C-alpha cells in the first residue's frame, strides 16, 4: 500500500469507527433518558473548573450559542443544570451542575466505558494499551487551536 492509500484507508477507518462509537454511545445514553447533545453538554460541564457561560459551552461543543439553549432548557428541566446570572456581566448566564447532574455524569461515564468496552472487545488488553498509547500521542500533538477550542476556561478580561 502506498502512503496516500494508507492515509485514505486510515481516514476512512477512523470515520467508520467514530460513527460506530457515536452509535454505541447514542444507544447507551438513550437508555438513561438523554440525547447525545445533552450527554455531551453534561460531560463538558463536569470538566469545568468554574461555571461557564452559555456562550462558553456553545464554543466548547462547537455549535452556535442559540443551539445550546434547548439542550440547557431540557437539562435544567430534568434538574441536572442550574442557571444563574454572571455577576461580571449581567446579560450573560452561567451554568452549573446540580448534585443530580453530577450523579448523571457518573452514569454517563459508566455507559461510555461500557460502549468503549464493546467497541474494543476484539482487542487483547495489550493491544488496547498500545492503541491508548498511540491515541494519547496523537492527542498530545494536536495544535493549540484545538485545545483552546476545548478549553472550558473563560478568557481573562483585558487589563
């Protein structure tokens, strides 16, 4: 196989596995009463050091801010998220996980672990470790703009 063929095969394989992973997780979170968007939003919120603004959550999820509103509405209605006014900018809304939201994040984590176990079951424990090491290496080499996009920290106000 030539270099270009290998890259094409790797890209196609990666996309198929990503879709399969998404399908397994979709089925898993559906079983606990969430949509994938709600699950992702809870996961992101659980990794924030401080309550983020709605716009910060939207950026982290890679969607426009108005797309986050129905997701947050549903999470708030379910008792998983609490909204509050940002004291630094009264027009902005902060989001915070409730105790129920933190418990749901634990359930989501358990379901994600099960879905990953299902996906990677054909691999031996040694192969799974090798794959983990390789994926961590790829993640460690991602450009700054990717980690900036994933950051849950609000930029500091200008001095």
